[in-house]
C-alpha cells in the first residue's frame, strides 16, 4: 500500500473486487447473470457496474432501469443499501435520489428509473441502455395484461444504444427465468469464437466472501443451512436438483 492514495483507494472497486465479481467491460454479452449464494457480494458487483457505466457522458444521456422485487427492495437494497449505489459512489460522482419521482440523477446528466417487479406494467413504454435486475428468482411470475412478466418487459425495455445490457443478480431458485437464461448460455457457449456468449454467467458461494463478513453472520447462516439440502442453493449458489416425489417437476 506504500505510496497509494488511501482516499482514492477506498473507492477503487478494481482493487477490492474478486475476478468473478467483474462483468466483462465489452460488448460480448447482452445479459449477465450472477448466480451465487447469500453474502457473495452480488449487490456490490451490480452497484459498481452501474457506477462504472454511469461515469460515461460521451454519448449523451445514458438511461438505466433498476428493478427489484418490491419498491422497498429497490430503495433499501439497490439504491440506499450498505452495498447500494449511493454508498459505493464517491461524493463527487454520487447521484441525487429523487424519491418522489423514483429516479436517480447523476451530476453528468445520466438517469436511472427505479421500478418494482411487482408491477410489470410499469416497465412498458420506458427504455434504457443498461438495466439491473436484483434477485430475479424471487420476482413474481404473474404476467401483465399482454401476457408479459416483469422480466419479459425488462428485456424489451433495455434496447437503447449499440449494446444494451442487463445485469441480473440472484440466489438461485428453480424458476423458469433461471432455467431459460442458463439454456441460452449453454446454447451459445460452443459458438463462442463465432458469436460470443450473449448470456454471461458468473457463480459463487457465501464462503467466497467470508473475509468481509462478520463471524457471527457466518456462524448464523451456516447454522441455519449447513447439512440441509438448502445449503446447495443458499450458501453455494447452486441450482437444487428436482425433489423426488414432488407434486410438480420441471416437465410440468
């Protein structure tokens, strides 16, 4: 650390981020999926990705859509959480949070609209260059009047610029959103040299980030899940296998 500017270093995500927390900063993907256990650092990686994209003002106003399961989740996790956008951004770059309009406005003119996945209709008619979908596996799958879910509408709305991108972060669950994204990724990975994999996936576990978590939290969450089938999902960020004898299965 000798000779480094400590004031600047505390805001330098590239210094602290693990490789699996850094989406490629290129146009090789359309949808990024961070599929990881609790405490991995999914919120931080997405907030830092938004922060990096929001720095750019060379192409006019950049528009973002920030979507979580509920309006409270958008406010308390995505925007104002410990690892949310306001708290990972240095004061000189920090956007203004306009609660009455559900939006963020950066000093350079870039804008983010804040939306709830519980209201899929709210994502119709809006457009963005970049979007962040937080905990997408927990979103309700109820369609709007046109038969579109919140995720469907988010993918359609993220359409501005030469390479619109969505970064989705979630603890895995056995839901269609995740199965479909994993299938998209797997279909393209064998043609990477020709096309690039349009769905980028990163994975990880709670334990990857244990150096930054209180021992009490690790003990508590391990005590809840360790030795149970849910540990695979909640701690290790892996999709649970279908449960034998369940009333519903993946073929239904």
